[in-house]
C-alpha cells in the first residue's frame, strides 16, 4: 500500500510492549521519539520480541505464580497462575504496541512532518491513509505476537491446538486499539497531552482482569470491567489458550471488531476534516 | 593583568587579551595561536567562514572551554581559575537560541537572572525593563515556543543583558533572520554600545561586520589573517571599487584573458568575474572598448567580502 | 568616551547555586505539574490497587510474605519501585535534552553556575519530586490500610535514596550520550523492567533460582525494598539494614562522582 512507504523507513517497536508506554521527556520528546524510530535497528526488535515475554513470563512463573498457585481459568477449571496470566499479557502487549505505534508517530506526521498533507495531494484519500497506517501498526504488532506465542508454547503454557488462533486474536486486538489510538491522536494538540492517553491505557492494562479473575471485583463494578475493550481481548485469548471455546467469544470478537470499525471511520473523517476542510 | 600596570580587574582597560591562544580538539587545532585584544567600550568582530575558529575562540572567552595553550585574560582574570567570577560579569548570546521554550518570556528572564545572584525584586524589575528593550512587553506572559525567530533572538539578547554585563559575546547574532529582524537587532546592539557595553561579535556576514564592528579580525583556518577597522581593511586589501562581469555559461574562461590586464587584480568566481579597480566606470568602458559584451555588469564599492577573498582566495559564504 | 559599566552579576555559593536551579525547575513545574502528577503520583497508586488489592486477593498470607497480608507486603516496595522508575526516567531523556535539544544546561553554564552545581541542582530537584510523590502515595495508601506501623513514614525517605542512587548513574549515562538516546529505551526494557520484576518487589528473593539470585543482590531496588519492608513491617536485623543502606549510599556517591566528571567533560570542552 502506498501509504506505508513512509513508515517502512522507520523500524518498529521501541515501545515497552507489555507495560504501557511512558513518556519520559519534556518538550523535545517529539524530536527524540522520531529520531529513535528512524535510527533504531532490527536487532533490538528481534531481541526484545523474544526477551520481553521471557522476562515477564519467568517473573510470573517463579514469582507471582508461586504466591498464588492455581486460579480459576476459563470454564471454571483450575490452571497455573502463569498459564492464566500469559494470554492476558499477550493481549496487553498487542494493545500497548498498537497504541504506541499509532499515537506518537501519527501525531508527529500529522502536526509536524505534514506527511499526510503530502499524501492527500496525491490520488490517496483520508480512508487510504487511515487504513494504511493502522495496517502497518498491526503488521508490526503481529511480529511480536508470533514471538510471544512461541515463547508461551515453549514454556508449556498453551493447552490446546486452538492456541494458534492466538495470533489472529492478537492482530484483532492490535487492529482495534490501533484504529482507536490513531483516531484519538488526531485530536491531540501538544505532546504533553500524551499523558491523557497513558491515563486511559494504564488503568485498562491493570484492571481488565489481566492479573486476576474478574470475580475479584465486587459485583457492582464488574460491569465496569466489561466495558474495557482490553477485557474482551483478554477473555478471548484466555479461552483460546486453554482450548475452552464458547459463544461468549463471538461477543468478544464483535466488540473488538466494532471498535476497529469505529476507529477507522473516525480516523478517516478526522483526517479529512483536518486536512481537507 | 600584569602587563598593563594600570589595569585592575574591577575596571580593566583590556576586556580580553589573548596571546598565542590555541584550542585543540584531539590533534586538530581549531584555534592555532592567535593574539587578540579587545578594549573597553568597543565592538570587536571575528569575521570568517564556518570552521575558521571563531566559535572556539568565543567559547574560550566565555570560560566554557579551557585553552589548550597560550595566554588568556578576560576582565583581567584567568578563565581557567576564575570562570564563575568572569561569567558573572559577561553576557553570552549563543549561536543557537537555548531559551526555555516551555516557559514564558518573563520567566525566562527572571529564572536566568537569579543564576547571577540577583534578588527576586531585582529580576522582576529587570525583566520588565528588558522586555521593553526587546519589544516583547506585549508577549510577556506568553510561552516562548510559538514566538518568531526574530522575537526569540531578541529575547536571547535581552536575557544576556540581565546582569548588566560589561562584556557581551554574540555568536552569529543574526544568522537565519529576515532582513527586517536583522536591522531591528542591529539597532538594539548599537544602543547597547552607546551604553558602554563592550561587544564581541562573530559573523560570517560582511554586512553585519561592517555595520557593527569598530574593529575586527579576519579568521581563516584557526588563524588571524588581518586586523583593523572595516574601512582600514578595505583600504589595505582591496580597491575602492569592483567591477563584476557576468558571461553566458562556459564563456567566462575565454573572456578572462581579454580583460584581465585592465585591472590590477581580478578574481574568478564560478558565476562571475571580479575586476578590482579604483574607477569602475572607466574600467567598464575599457572592457566595452575591447568588444567584450558581458550579459550583465555591476560596479560596486569594495566590501569585506573582497578583503576575505583577497586574503584567503575563498568566499565567506559558499 | 562611553560610560563605565559595572555588572550586577555575582558568584553565588554552591548550595545556593543548586537551589537556584531548583527554583528554575519549579518555574517549569508550576506550569506543567498536572501532566507530571499523573506519572509520578497516581500511577504507583494504580499499581497498588491492582497488585496490592486485586492480585493480593489471590495470595494467602504465608511464609513468602513474612506472614503479612499481600497488601502490607507489597505497599512499601511499590513506593520504592515507583521512585526508582521515575528517578531513572527523569534522568534519561530530560537530562539528555538539557545537553542536546533544549540545551538549557548550555544556557545555565554560561552563567556563574558550574556544571557540578547544575548536577547538584538536578539531583536536589529530583529528591524533592520523589519526596512529593512518595508523600502522596503514602497518604493514599494509608486510606487503603496499607501501613501497619508509624515507622512506615520512613519508606518515603528510602524511596528518595533508592531513586537518587539509581538516577545518578543514569545522569552520568545521559551526559555521555551524544546520539538520540536509543540506549535509554534499551535500558528501560532490559534493565529497569527486569529490575522491577526481580528485586523482591512483588515476591521474595527466595523464589528466584539461586543461580540468578546474584542479579537481585546487585539490584539497588532490592536493597531499597529490604529497608522499606524493614521499617514498614518491623522485625528487621539492624545490621542487614545498615548493609543495604551502605550499598545504596555507595552507589549514590559513585554515581554522583561519575556524573560530575561526565558533566564537566560534556559542558567544558
């Protein structure tokens, strides 16, 4: 796709994938981030693609898991804590990566580099740009997801052949968050507003039944957790990893797909309004 | 300084005095042994192309770069040992603005002033005065980031004045500004000179050097190749006038031999031929008399650019 | 003859010079405190809620947690871990920016302030920020019922010391960084995050395989966590606490000396 040409110059993925991204800089963050992307090399991506899941899963296996023992997994069966949390970390990683890729770089290209202005001067339209950028973020996220699933399998954390579906599920999560992230970044005006995105992403990461079953929450707030799109990603992946499939999965997929669609439409409208208005 | 009996450091006659001053980076000498003296109250220039050693010299004078060899006194003190005491009494305008762009105009002045040990009341009052000087009073409480390049430059200069410096170091003060902004700045610098602020200016722009400097040195390759006032230098190293001849592409070389002897000296630039003569009009007539017909001609007065060309064989700005 | 000028500038003593830098940071903070409040103040609390309360609900109090509720076990360590993370974060790109992008360090060292005082001011400001966020965290954690004894107030101090001890070497690294700082991203991923996970923040060191345990022993966060738990939960060996404290102070001193050297090397050339 034509719209991806610019992005391919920048090698992907310096996000802290599993933890939501941070913004450690003051004003010149913009310059920093962009340059980092331009200059980063492939080996960092390769190494960290495998190293991060290993580090986290090891911590959960020997550490958190030993504290908790077994928890109630999909379908009510007891599973080792690390097997419980691994699919959730994969979902979180897909979300964080997608948000990272589509917020800062998009903001930069939109407000500073004026890359999209240039694209719109060609036969490309806002929809092409939106879909192109989002697709690229998803592709990059996909590379990490494959690495993550391989590490999970090696550590014996998948209980069913359905686990191969974790990769497309991760892509769906990426797609949903990439499109929403991109739509949101068209509303940002200054780099300091990125903290607002973190303010949303961090609670999603921590409270979407990622680290403990949703039953821990009082009944009165469980619906709140279910509003979190990440929760649907987590539940979907947990079911697939354990090989426990049920109809609720259609609902999870539906929520994520709807989010993706809304994000794409919103993004193309916003880009159209900002640059063609 | 020991050499000048009457010079005490509180009120030195010589603001800067360097002897055989050297700055090496690794094995490369950026400043290769220069002698320089700047007197109280004058505007002194370093003229030269990029890489001539101007900025390295300025950094040594500003006490942020230790000399590799030679002697240096600033305000009759040694930058090596008295850096903070010297810096307390000078003002520095760096080549690239380093304002805190996330703060307001006023905050930039106040915060900076505090580093010179000024009281809160003093910096408050001084900020108001300096914003007026820099014509930024109406932007006092605006963030710096969105200001224009000229405004930021004026603010940087205003900031350098916050401690009422006796000596002001200006590294390429107007590079990158539009003509209007430059003239405004030149006016401000002239005003400071009237107030008795000694100024040292680096520039690769001959107009700026001619406008601002009482006295200047021409630097090239880390060395001083000439010293004097702008008019002195022009008198000494160039003719009163210059005749510029432009030929169609490719024809310049062929025409050169036909006109070269009409002037005492000539220079060949990629796009034109310069003939140095005291009477440009007469020389042009002589050119025409030989049947040479350039595409265009120009008679102008000699500038420092011509001095530089004469001394180094190169242009100031390529 | 132009009038003779006398400059109003003077040289200020070192401590005051450092404090003036704090004032400078404060001028910025007054405008932008809202955005930084989140990352330094609220985020550790979210972690405490998620891990201390949520995850902790799955953990039986037992030998691994020293017989304490998980919330009580993890609360002091999360304060220290938060201080460590923001200490390292604040000393990476923001410090590099002072040299490279914003260039405020260049501006400041053109005044009577020296590079050493500049570094001191940076550390002083960081200490204030860490104290502030530690106090906010401590107060909110109090409403969660996370503290068992009055000695827990000292955890804020432990967080500040540990944060500074981790920050000083990062400042040194920033002073020696001339590119765009990609190494910081690598550092966050491969040093900071593993350090947070494997420094007995969330689970005791005994669970870490003996062959890998030396990695924990050299982790400053582990030493901080040990002191923090000692003061918050009680029953610690004073000698061990002194040893952990000695490690942190030595790291801090070494980091500051190295950073000072590199600040001069970067700013006085």
